[in-house]
C-alpha cells in the first residue's frame, strides 16, 4: 500500500524502496512491542500470583506490641508497683557500617552520654546484625534518635519499647508485692500470683515494610491491639504496712534478732492489712541480689515454725466447743507430766493444784493443754486442728504458700505422745498466716476466713471487679468464741506485768515461746517469741501477729513479742480511729 | 533551540489553529506527559514519608517541566522543520562539544558515570541533545545527498558523523543511550536508502567488538548470566530486575490502584525514572501497562505514516527517525523492566521524571507534528 502511493507520487527525491523500508522499521517496532506484550502477559497474568506472593513475603513484617503491665496499688491508692514504657536502643552494625561511622559515634556520645570506646565496641563489628546499645533511654533521647533517623543522619538503629517496673516503696511491702524480672514475668507475692492478670495480652501488628524496615504507609497494616494488664488494689494499707515494718525493725534491733514477721489482718474478712518480714529486699535494686535469694522468700506464707503456746488457744477452743471442758473446769496441773513415755513440763516446772482453765491460759500451762487435748481424744482434737486450717494452705493470693506439717492420728509418723506436744504447739509446723487465720476464727465468732491480699481488680478498660471475701468453714460456735474471748481477757488481766495490754484499747491474745525444732532435737536457748492477739474485745476488727525469731536478749514471748504487739495495736487502732475502751 | 521573534510570526497569522495540528499526536502530546505527572507523583511517595516539602517540590517541579514541555511541543509544531535543516550542523557541533564537556573533570557530576552537566537549575544530560541532533543532521544530510546515499563515500562520512558522538556517549559510559543512538541513526540511514551491505558490515564489526570485549572482561559474561537467572544473583543487577517483576506481578491485571503500590518504597531502583513502568504495572496492572504499549505503538505507526506522507526526504527521514527513537526507547525501557534486557538506565520517554529528557522528547514530538502538518499541506496541494 505504501509502495503504491509512493509510485503514485513518483517524487524524484524519494529514497529507493522507501515504503518497504518504513514497513521494516514499523515491523521492528511491532516486534519490540510484541516482546513487551508477551512479557507483560507472563508476569501480570500467568505468574502474577507467585510474584505477588513473593513480594508479599519480602515486605511483610509481624511485630509484637507489648501489653502494659498493670499497677499494684495499696488500699489507700498509693502505687506500690507500676510500669513505665521506655525505649532501648538496638543497633544493626551491618547496616550502621553503611553510614558515616564517625558521625554516628559522635551522635551517640553527644546525645546519649555514652562513652566513645563503649560505642565503638558495640557498633564496630559489621558482621553483627543485632546489638543492644543502650538499655534505658530517657524519652528525650528516644525522640532525638527518631528525628536523626528520619533525617537520615544515622541509620541501622531501632528503638525497642521495653517496660520498666518501678517500686516506689523500695523495701516497703516487698514480700507482699514480689517483683518482675527482665523478661516481664512476675516472681513472688502478688506479681507472681496475679502474673496473668497484671500482664494482659500482647498485641501484634502485621505491616508491609521497606528494605530498611520502615512501615510502608500504603501497604498492609493490620494491628491487633494489646490488652493491657489489670490494676490490682491491695487490701494492704500503706500506713499500717509502714507501722508494721517500723515496729518490726525496732523490735529486731531492741531484742537482737535478725528475722521476724508482723501480720496485721482484719479477722472479719481475712484482709491482709499489713505483712512485714525482715529480712526483706529492695525491689528497686534487684540487680544487687543473686537470682536465688533467701531474702525474696516471704516467711509469712512460705516458711513454717512451731507456734508454741499460741496454739493453746486452738486446743482450748476445741475443748470448749466440744463441751469436754468449760471455763470453770478445774484440774490439778503437775509441773512435770509423763504422757505415753515422754515427759512434758510447764515452763516453771511447778505444780498448780486445782486450777481452772483461765489459769491454764494465764500461766500458759503445757500440762493443762495436754489435759484438754487428752479429754478431747486424738480423733476429736485433730478434727478441730484440721478445721482450724492446719495442714492445709489457707489459699491466700500470694505465691508459694506452704501447707505446714501436721502429723495427725492415722499418719505413719504420728505417735500418741504427739497429741500432748501438739496441744501446746510443738511438733506441728505452721505458717504465720495459718496461725493468724486460726486466731481469726476465735476473733470473728467461729469462721475460718480465706486470707486475701487483693481486694479489687480494675481492668484496663476500667471495669472494677470487687473480690468478695470468702469463708472456708465454720470451726466453732459463736458462743464458744465469746466464752474463749472472755477467758482470754481474764487470763490476760491476771498476769502482771502484761506488756501486751494497751492503756487505750481492750485486746486479747496469747503469747508463745516456741522451741525451734532442728535435726537431732531442740536447739538449746533458742526460741521463737510470738504474740497473737486481736481487738477491740467486744467487736474484734484487727488481728496482729508478732513473731520474733531467736531474740538474743530475752527468750520469752511475754517479754519480746508482747510489747511489740501493744505498740502496733496502739498505732494501728489510732490510725483506724477505733474508739478507745471505756 | 535558539529562536527569535521573527520566527514566531505564525502567532500573528493565527497559525495556532487546532485543525492544523495532527490530532493523534496532539492527544499523545497531552496524555503521555499527564500519565507521567500522575505516576511520578505516586512513585515519589517514599520521599513524602521522609520529607513532605521535598516531595511537594519534586512533584511541582515535574509538573512544571511537563507543562513547559507541552508548551514547547505546541510551539515547535508551528516552526517549519525545514528551517532547522541548514542549522543541524550547528546543533550537532554543540552536542559533540557538550559530550566532550561532560567528560571534563569539574563540569560533570562528581561520582558515577559522567552523564550529566551540573547547571544550577537543572542537571543537564548532553546525550539527550545528541539524540535529536543526530536525527536532524542525518535526515537533512540524506535529503542533500539524495541517491548518492548508496555510495561508499557517503557511508563512511555518515559512519564518522555518527561514530564521534556514539563513542563519546559509550565512554561516559551510557551504553543504553548508545544503543538507542545506534538504532535511531541506523533507522534514518535505512529509510534514507543506504545499502544493506553496509549495515551488515556494521553488524559484523559490532559482534566482533562485543566478543573481544567479553574476552577481555569476563565479568561482562557473568553479568549477562546473572541477567538470565535473576534468582541466583539477588544483590546485583538481578535483584533489581527481580523487584520489577515482583511489582508487575503484584499489580496483576487490574492493579492495586493509584498510589497503592508498595514496591516503590526502596524495592524498585529509581521508581520515578527508570522503573516508572514497573510502578504503572503495580498500580494499574496489565490494563495500565498495555495501554502505554499501545500509545507508543500508535506514536510509531503515526510517525511512520507521516514519514510516508512527508513532502521531502529530509522530512521523511526526520519523521521516521523521531518516531522510531521515541518508541524504541520506550520499548527498550519496558523490556528492561520486564526483564528481557539487562538494566541500562534509560528513562521512559514522556513518562519518567527528568528535565532534559522530558522537554527534548516533547520538542521532538512537536517537530513530528510539524512534519505532519507539512505532509497534509503537501497532499492538499
């Protein structure tokens, strides 16, 4: 067609075979266009799926979003533990090597205050892809790094959000609260027991990223937000906790002891108002402690002791409730008494003929306690002991509670003589929290309450969940409780001087001076001095357990623990505005 | 192009009447650069993420250059192409001088291949001037020599005229442009009626030269091998080729939509210039890429039709050379992006962002429109 028109015009200047050659040029163009078309069909239709999948794998990135750990507040609203989100600086030396190393080092030294050799050592090896350059970045440092990276001055860095747990109270309530390790897992106390509730659930974000790891704004972005952890409100009152810790420290100094426990409990509902142990640990300086450290253990729930004479209240309650004795039951109390081949003696080894049960408590007579237990019989005695919660965990919401050791009738290691020893609190191992709750039975009219450390959970969404107090079982009748409290009151007031009695408040309680069992017998001259009591007598609201281990000046509960009990009662009752006794 | 007020007398005569402009080329003159403005803005999105001001400046600059380019095309369309003929020697001389200047240390861009002249306003690529200069010169010269085009003497002079700038471009090095220049000048010579024997001679020399080069530099063979198996050589040129294919495949038939492509975020090399076709492929799919192929096919077909209708040999060769150069460069760019040719660094005419390339390409389209006008006036006569 072209050649025919060329002929028609017959232009002398037309190059030879012009039309045909134009067709050749056009054909060449068509071949190239066809080659492009063939490729396009191949890549965009036939292999499009595979290529798109490869591109997607290349770009897709899944990143975890840490959830925020909930705070732990005291009953009065003070933060005992809280989490702060901070950044740590991660470097990829292999990528940093592509930048001006000198500028990068200068930036890090001048902005973060790192010293030059450290920086060089950390980013100097370009074969590494991941190194932690700084652990705790101040927020202004984080933003300086972000801006410098955005401007392209430095590269190969990444900010990794990490949570730091802060314990404003340091030592205060450390055993109650526990701590969180570097991986965000709680250990001991509340932090361990409520780890799941506090942790929440981490989220993740799936996004498309460019080769430098930056999110592509128009790419896939699929975030699953984290569920932050709940905030826990303790039953612990910060002021009461402080009183307990101060008095405990003062007592240890005064009586030359290195360890002890003070528990302050509301016997009506089992609320732990204060839980103090020494030695304790400083939750703000965990780096100073070995990973496994005795100081982390909470003796109030995780260590056992022979309660000694305080246990006589349980024996007496059982005898009264079963009806085998009454307050006026009289008995000759020998100074030394042989029971199933073993000799048991009172503390002064004196005979007390024709004594009533109040006198048994007042003199803290071991042989009197044996009389009551023997009158009950082993079967009934151990039924009551179990009912009081011994040999079983109290179920307190703190980590690592132990059950104690109760050898009862029927167990292989039990001897009939154990009944006598058990009646006054020897050859039985209990935790302080078990003893406190058992006394709580007497204080609250006969109910064994489950102790609790957390009273309220506030979820991240703001839902408030009140944790109801729960009773485990009725142990003694209310009348037994009233009778026993009256007996304890009379017994306390027949002892002079009684260092446990407050001038302002009417309390009842019992001293204990326990021998310390060890392999091969009893440790000589070493005791655990304790006092457990509660008040006000008419309407007990506060129960205090004082336990001082191995006091070096004075061995007796009545000398060591009683005055501490009184100190605690005076301060706590005043703080709680409990009216003074008439 | 040096023009004076005298040359713009057409304005007084009201020469800018639309019917006199080739309607098909007019559409291409507007549509292709507009596609470019839109897709370049999309391809520059990674800049937006870092620096919004720089993004705005780059998009605005490209839109401005495009507007200027379209205006230049419409203006040039009014200037009789025959006026350039005698002056094509001057243009050629300037082009050769600039190509030499680019090799002078201090005048050229500091690192990498010496392709650009750094002027204060826009970096300037002399090879973009060399391409039209050679077309003008050869076309004009073909018109002058007439039937003597088949003589050996003509062939040798032509070879020298093409050879000087070609070697200068090749040593920059810019082999892609060298190939385009070789292809375009060959086309002009071919349609001018040069002897096929002479082309075979050039072909033989080139094959020998290539074989010698590979024999001396075995790494060139490795590169070619890498090109043919992109998967094995992920960090070198093969990686870039691979990324283009991933972009095309991600787009599929319908594309992800304007702006929604992700491959331009540092995966594609030079997404707003050399790889802009891959961005089109990802965001507009096969529909977008095929449309672009068809537009360039139309450009070539229309250009060859104009060549056929042109009143003189100069116009015929000019139209064939210009249309082939623009279309061939587009197809070569597309074949690079689709992995059929090794990475060369050629922009996609009219679409890629870039000062000189865009304006020169549009100006050449303007010249083509003028040849078309002359052809239609001639046939009316």
